């Protein structure tokens, strides 16, 4: 059953390059309502837990290093059909393959530094949201 919430992270490369405001504006302009938001930094333990599904993949160590190198912006977004609509808004993982006007086409540098994370299912959106936000931090 589809829900109306999804989770996103603006990754360290987007934060480092000063794209927070532009990306949040694009999210708002696309009809999403921000119901939780924070600037934070993942620890190594956080990153390993968040990306545990990739722990056996050859890029796991680089992913953990990348995600812990600087602050991220974590957010929960609300909109009808949130997960699917947000996946469309962010574009393909590889910015070279992303559609024009998508967040990754505009702000990502590479597959490895792709500016933004978006949940891939309603189930993962709930899990990822709970990982970063307590119930009292969601509105």
C-alpha cells in the first residue's frame, strides 16, 4: 500500500557545494511538504547501519567514507505518491543518465557523488525516516 511520505538525504557533496537551498527549493516547487528536516553528520557506525544492505558490495567502504566525510541534510517529505514522485524528481543514479531538470542532473557529479538519496519503497521510506528522526521530530 502506497503512503504519502518518503525520506531523503542531501549527501555530503551537495552540502559541501552549497546546494542545500536550491535542492530544497526544487523539492518544495515540486509539491512536497517537508515534515522533518535536520543538518547532521553520520558516524561510521550510522553509515554502516544505514547502508547495511550493501555491506557485501565492493563499493561499501567507499560509500561509508563518502557518507561520513561531512554533514548531510536528512528530511522526510510528504506528497501523494511520495516515493515514486520523488524518485522521478531526483533522476537516475548516474547523473549522465538522469533526465534534464532532475536533481541529480543539476547537482550530482558522478554515480558515486550523486547529491541526494531517495527511498526506493514505502517500506524503506518508513525505516529510513525512523533511522534519522524520532516521532516528536516529525510534523
